[in-house]
């Protein structure tokens, strides 16, 4: 457990990911002093229900000026996140953001300059790895040689649209960053991590709008092919999760090695075992199911320690920067082809 020297301010609760971001930090022993958001976004009621004793401040500047606060959590609309993070870092705060951390190459350059000038932490919560126990277990197995040499990752990132809960910016490519620049960051983060790579090449990328013709600036399907050394990765993202599924998406990750493979059914085992975080490990000697639901998460604990010690246990800025840069490159490649 961390001591209570990690003190949090929340700026922007426009995406429900803020629930997990704040809950994750509070669970480590950190404490929060207040929150601010613009207007009354859809997650407001859920946020207040989860954190009833956390006061709302009338101006975000009060959080930036508070000398006790050393970590700002940001889940504001994507087009505002870079500027908010820069303001926080210039006020001496470290930041954790919902993805995407930025939506343009220019914003990434600006953030990089401020990180270099201030030495502050700019961390993006890649929740499909940081908040998924089965991914952490799979990484342990792969790094331990359980499937031999990794050859390919195959990632599927389906999401439920939940149109009635989405703000206008969600459907505007210029405001949310596009499907690859947004949820594609999860897939690139996982690919680099499992490949043990510092960088990768985007071999191909495409995006489309097949099911939402009334929203021409929205992309509801995306895919990309990546390579790092001898490891290849394919990732597919979509907003087509059917209503009958009991959660927001049947996220899966398959890791192919020279001596076996691992499949993760992260959030649901369709018509199979109950619960989440199912890992299936197939080797030459056995087929094994591992329930990973009790595997401890480390990101929030490590980030808190980094805030206090100026370390990089939760992840380096270079990794977060590379993931973001590659996602922007993939999005630009897809946009250059045109959206169907």
C-alpha cells in the first residue's frame, strides 16, 4: 500500500474510464481532494455515486494551484486532454490520462516538450493491459518461455456503441481522434509489450464507417498490421458489440509462439465459464485453463510510487510516447485511404 502522500485532483469526467482510474489509485492508499468538470457530462451521476464524499470545485485552477496535489487524473474530452495535461505539468503536477492522451502529432510534440522541460510524469492508462489481470498473467507466461518464441499477436477489441450515452464529440473524427488513434492505442501498447519492442512499423491500417451513415465523421471499424523485428501483430477494433452480450465487448488476445499458443478471453467466455479473465494455454503437453481474476494489478501501485520516487515502474514516457505516435501514424495511414 502507498502512503497518503499521493494526493489526487480530477479534471474532466467525460468518459467512464475515470471510474477505474480513480478507484485504482484510491485502492493503493492514495487520497483525492477534489474534482472539476465542464458542465454535466453523462458519467456525472455515476461518478458522484461512486465518490460521494469527494467535493466538486468550481474552477479547475483551484486544483492546479493546490500545493498538496501531486497527481492529476484527466478524462476530459479528447481534444482538450493535451492542453489540460500541459497545464497540470506546468503547475508541477504529474498526470494520468484516459486514452487517447492526444489526438494530433502537434499535440504530442507539445506534450513532449513540456515533459522534457518539467520532468513531470505523463502517463496514459492503457486499461486493456493495466486493468486486465489475464494480460499480466499472459505476459508472465510468454516472458517465461511458455509458448517458445513469440511469432504473432492477434487482438480483437470490440466495443458497444451505447449511442444514447455518447456526447456529440464522440462522433466527430476531429474531436476524438479516429478509431485507430483512440482505441487502437490499447492494441499497440499490448503488441509492443508482448514483443518486448521499443518501436514497431505500421505495415497497413484502414478504417471505415459501415453501420452509422448518419455520422459521416465517425469510424466504427478499424484494423492494422504491425511488425517489430520478427514479431507480427494484427488488431481489429469495432463498435458492433450486440446488445445480448452481457458486457461491453468480447475482447480477446491470441499469442502465437513456436511451441504453443495462449488465448485470452478478457471480459467474457461466450457460452462458457462465468466471470472474466480466462486464459487458455495450449502446449505440446497440455491444454490448460487459468482463472486469472485474482492476479494483482500493478499499474496504479507503481504509478503512485513513481510520483513519490520519480521512478518509471509504471512505464516509461518513451513507451507511452511510442504507442501514441504509432497510433497517430496508423490513423493517418487509414485516413489517407479514405473512409468507406
